[in-house]
C-alpha cells in the first residue's frame, strides 16, 4: 500500500515538473529608461501580458532652438554628439533616451534577432540656418557565455532641413540579426541597449533671432511608440557522437574478476 502511494506521489511530482518545464518560455525582465528624453513621467514602459513584447511610449520628447532650457544632454559627448556644448547653449538642444532591455532566456535557447516596430508621429518646423534630426541605434548587447558585441548600428535616421513645416510620421518594422550563443542553466540572461536621439541645432553664425527649429513628439495625437521583440530559437543538439569501434575479433572479456585477452564473439 505504501509502495503504491509513493509511486503515485512520484508520478504526480514528475507530471508537475514536466508541465512547468514545458510551459517555460522567454520573458522580458526589468526595462530601464535613462536620459533627458525619457525622464520619469515623460515616457511609459508597457509589457504584453505574456512579457514577450515591450513598448516604449514617448509622451514628451521634443527639442527646440534657440534653446532656453537646461533639460538636455548637450554636455555629454557621444557618437551622435561629437562636439558637446553647455546645457545652456542656445544653439543646441540634444536629448537622448537609453532603453536598457533585460530578458530571461530558457535553457538551451539563443537569441536570433531583435525585431523593432517604429510608429513615431510628430510635428517639425525648421527655418533657414537650422536643422533637426531623429536617430535610433542598437548600441550593444550582452548574452550567455560572457558574449558581448558593440554594434552602434543605426536603424532609423531622419533629418529635417530648412523650409520644413508640417506633421510627420515614421512607421517601419525591421529585424536586426543577433545570432547569440546558447543559454545554459544559471547563464540565461540577455541584455541589449537601444539609444534614441532627438536633436535641434543652429548652423553657422546666423543671429539667434533669424533661425528657429522645433521637433516634437507630444501627447495626444502626436506620439512616439517603439515596440520591441526578441526572437529566439532552440539550440540544436550535436548529432555527432563518438562511436566505439567494437571489432568482431577484438572483444575483451572478464571471468570472475580476472581480465583475459581477446576472444572471438
């Protein structure tokens, strides 16, 4: 009776464990936003119910020159701002938003590519002697087995020049190849950093009162949405195994613990 009961309990535990293993799937972890373009209260992180899709909603992402505010990243030198200036500079308004994606892979899974869907809508007005620009990059990623790659790959780059004064829309879906290594137990983290930049700049030495530029993604009908998916695939098992060459005439045998020579099978 006890033996039968124990067998049933072992079977139940096995079924529960199997069900948990079968339902295990990739999920997004913590998502962080850093930069003057996505300060607290100006951007939202929205996850799908299954934690497999993340959307970033920009409510107040705008730049304007002449610049009358210090709420910017003018003084931070980077690949998109090689000549930094004072945050109080009237000729530059440079804002960034670094999106830090943390995700959890399942055992024996690898990241194949990152899928981005952009739906940015806004308003831009640029006069002579000024320009505005919006740019997005995949900066780098870290994965299992201490893998790391610095990419700085541009996936969107829109420039507004003098004479533009209208609403605009930027909608596209693209895939960025990753092809990361396979995850293992205890080594299943994948992290990627995406950087978006919005900039307005006065060109040359034109007097401030003669030049103007504004680029904005505001709340209401003028919004910016960046949707992100991490596509994964199961790692293939090695099909090649080492086979022992058992010769028909070269098989050792033991008899009562003693090892003898070879005999014919």
